[in-house]
C-alpha cells in the first residue's frame, strides 16, 4: 500500500521541490536590485515559452502567456497603486482568468501552437484582456461586486485578498488538473497543477511585489521543467503501453553490473489475434500485458522491445531466481479474461447500457505469453549476448507449444 501511494505521489516531487525552494529563497529575492528581480521571471518565462515552441506544447505555451500577462499586470498596476481601481480590477480578473486558462489548456486535447487551435486560445486571452480593460476604464462596478460576494462560509474562507469567486475557481481548476495528473501521470498535467498552486500563493501575496514575482517565477519554472520531463518521457517511454521504450532499455543495459538475468517474452499468435479481432483489440492486449509486466516481482523492470515483444531485466538476480516471478507473470496473463466490445455496440455508455439485456454477457478472450530467460555467464558476458540467448530460449518455448518458459543453457 505504501509503495502504491509513493508511486502515485512521486510525480508531484518536482513541483513540491520548486515551491519549497521559492519559499526558502524569498528573503534573498527581497534583497535583489529591482531590475534583477524583474528580469529573472521574464527570463524564465521566455525560456519556458521557447521550450514549449520547440516541443509543440500549446498547453504550456499559452499557460506561460497567461502567467506573463499576470506578471506584467502585477508590476504595472498592483505594485504601483495596490488600493486603486485599476489594481482592484486587474487583481480580480487575474484571480479568475489565470486558473481558468491554465485548467482549460491542460484539460483540452493538445493540438500545438501555430494553428487554428492556437489562434482560438490567443483570441480567448485577448478577449479576457479586453473585458478587463473595459471594466477598468469604464468603472463597471457590478462584475467586481459580484466576484467579491462571500460565496463561501467563514470556515472555508481563509484570510486572503483573493475574492471568493477566485478561490472557487482556483480550487476547481487545481482539483480538476490534479485528478487528471494522478490518473494519466503526465508531466505536463503535473506541472500545470503545480503552477496553479504557485499562482494561488502568488495571488495571496500580491501586496508584496517580491513574493508575487518569486511565486510566479516558480510557476513558470515548474511548467518549463514539466515540458522537459514530458519530452524525455516521449523519447524514453512507449506511448501505447506506458512502459519504458527500446531506447530506455539500451540506456539501462549500459549500467548493468556483473550479475543479472534478462527475459524476452512475446504474445502468442498475436498476428492471428490481430487479424481476427482487429488492431484496436490488439492494442488492448498489449496494454493488458504491459499492466501485468509492471507488477512483476523480483526487482524486475519491464520494457517494450518492439511489436508484441517485451524485455524484463532482473538486476543482481540469476535466471533461477527470476523463474518464479516469470511463472507468476505467465499465469496471471493466461488467467486474465478481457471483455470485447461488440462491433455494433454504441460507443456512448448510456446508449450501450440501454441496448444490453440484463442477462447478456460480453464476449471475452484471453491470451498467453511465451518467455525465454538467460543470465550473464562467462559465455554470455555482455547484455547483447544475454538478450540473444534469452531470445533463442523464447523461440524454443514457442516451438515446444507456447505458453511456457524456456531457460537458456
């Protein structure tokens, strides 16, 4: 249970570390010359935007644009005359629009930057700027009074300058993005959740320019790091199964010691299964096998080798020690029954539910895997030789009838 909780929360480590660092460096930020304190956040925002452009991450790019406008507004109006009408207008708009934008850009499908979808996001931001300017220039009090209404009970409303409508928007945006981040474990979603939290702290400290700038800097830095992490994940993680990719396997092989075992496995009759049930079902099978591989014991680490073939590395283990864990894996895959969607079943869940009879049962299929395992020996003294030995053992398992494990001699 503890390990599962640790795996769930581990993606939050980087945003948490950045926020802790921002808190610790706050006294030093207050002592910086004014020019330096301004240009450091702009520099981080610019670097983050360039990374987002380089890796075509529209959600990050437009989130940084939104944060950049918030920083500009804070420096121009809130820091100069915090009690004035323009500052009040800008601050209220900031508390509503920034969390709304960051959540919206994270929750919609990623579609890049320099295209029609990016144009729509730019128009949305421009419209928000125009609305804010209209309220401020025309002294439209009604929207600000509505946002300032005490929607929350006293026990849920901390002492903060953020209006209740802003608190609700922040909480809803943070909750939605964090839920998506914990389910998908995407570095971008985690970064946006961290940036939302950092912005909330910045807005709460808006009366102190150095604190406002420091936490907006933290938000931008979290997004920039998330972009790099996501790009690394795409390069070293297989998109379909979520397992580390062949490239990650090659990197790991370079760091193995003198004692290890390697297993090669693939799905039996996978081509025939694909031809019979279709590639979508075949993809489901690969994801199912990958899910079992992630739970393999003995310290094994699974990788997608290519197609329907996978690799498991057992550092500091012999083939004999790895065998019980591989057998448990083989049996778990064999015993798993996967329900198939009928070809004429509606895609919408409610429509499908209405068409199903109470006694109907979904068709189910199962698959098996064959495994070959080898260990480092004087004869097989490099990872490449061990993999080749495991691959030969895999094909012996297939020739012997499949759904079994063969060990290299």
